[in-house]
């Protein structure tokens, strides 16, 4: 009996030691994942920092906090380049021993971004409020993948001296993946449901009330295959647009397509299916975005190129890039194909 007790105690000790070693190894892996992501953002010109990282949850899992996370970068705005400064008091994350390559994270209900124009003009604050804004950071082979989702998102933009503009979104999901330090496939998806702006924003965009003000919906899914040029810059070799669905201001757009890229010039097709294009152009003219005669001319030109679609009033345009030029539904436009970066 004494020998059995000693054996049991020894086994428990070995298990405890194994769990302890495994947990601390996993803690180091999580820190490594965070450092890798910070290095990736830094390479893209985004400086990310935090005051401290707290990781607990021993021995079966990990519960962590990023204290005072902050990101800073230079971005382009309507007023020219500006310094972007995002910060929030705390961001939480968790992981398990079974999935060391996966980090789940959650953001607080309130965040703030300040845009300070380089020119010295007054700063604009952006406040983000949301319910259940969360996501996942995962190691995907030699790359990283980020997934995010949230509900009841409200973005308030407060320019100095005027009433704030608000964008609300009922629900959204987003995902992106990219290789790290090597060529590979880059992918992105976005799904927005029930996007709407407040009256002040609509009055700024459309003071005459010409456009329908129904909430907008957007679904997007695309991918690109990349390679590394001799100068270490990234080259896009192929693009696949699997889905584009946009319903906004009375216009409905559906699209998909694919192209290969050689010497930065695409070769392939992009099919766009538009419903409500004529009324949209008319509303744009009444809102003052273009003269009425020009809107009518655009309508006649588009009608001459369009094919009839399956939906009522739908117009279909297959935009093709061949031999360095652009074609619409097989007809030449004598416009050069776009040159990619």
C-alpha cells in the first residue's frame, strides 16, 4: 500500500510538472504570437504598443490583458495626411493549451481614435462603441489570419465646431489572412448588415434629400496570389473577386471576377450586375454631384454597353482586360487596362 501511494504521488507530481512546463511554454508562445503581429504591423507603418501584458489562467488555459494598448500611424484624410492615434484602456484575450496558435480577443465597449492633421489643423476625434466586439488571431501555416465580429457598432465622428456624424452597423464580420515575410495568398472578407448614418451625415452628403436613406448592406470576398520581386517588393500575380454585394442609396450591385497579372497589368474579367443605376444617376444629378445633362449622357452610354440581367431592371457589364486594353461586354473602349502597384 505504501509503495502504491508513493507511485500515485510520483505520478501526480509528474503530471503537475508536465502541466506546469506546458503552461509556461504556451505562455511564451502567446507572447511570441503577439510580438509577431506587432512586427507585422510595424513593417506596414503602424506603431503598436502597450503598457503591460498580464497572462494568467494556470494551469489549463490562458486569460490575458493588454493594458493601455495604442497604435499610431500616418493616414490620408480629406484634409491631407494626419497622425492617427488609437487607444483604449484594456483589451482582453484568451487561449487554451490545445490551441497555442490561436488567440481569441475581445475589445472594450468604448474606444477612441484621434486624427491630427500634419498641417496643424484642429484634430478630429472618433469614438467607437460596440457590443461584443471580438475576434481571433491565428497562425495559418507561414502566415497569420485575423477574424473579427461585432454587433450594435456605433462610430461617432466629431469634427471641431460642428455636430457629430454617426455611423451605426447592426452586425459585421471581417476576416483577413496574409503570409509573413514571404509570398503567398492574401485574402479578405467583409460582411456589413444594416449600416446607416444619422441625419447630420445625410444632410452633409445629400442636402436635397435626393437619395433613398435606407440602411446599406455590403458583402465582399476576394483573394490575391503574390510573389516577391528581386528588390523584395511584393508583386500581385493573380486576383480573384469571389463576391461583391452592395445595396446603398437605391443602387444594388453584384459582382465577381478573376484576373492574372503580368508586369502589373491585369488580364481577365470582372462582371458587374447593377440594378437601379439610372435612378441613381438621376439622384446624383439632383444632389449636385454632376450636371443633369452629363448624368443623362452617362445613362445613354451605359445603356448602349449593358446586357439585360436576371433581376428586373438589372444591367450587366463584363469588364475585360485584354492585351493591355479595357473592353465592356466585348466592345473596345480604347482605354488602357489599369496598372497595379
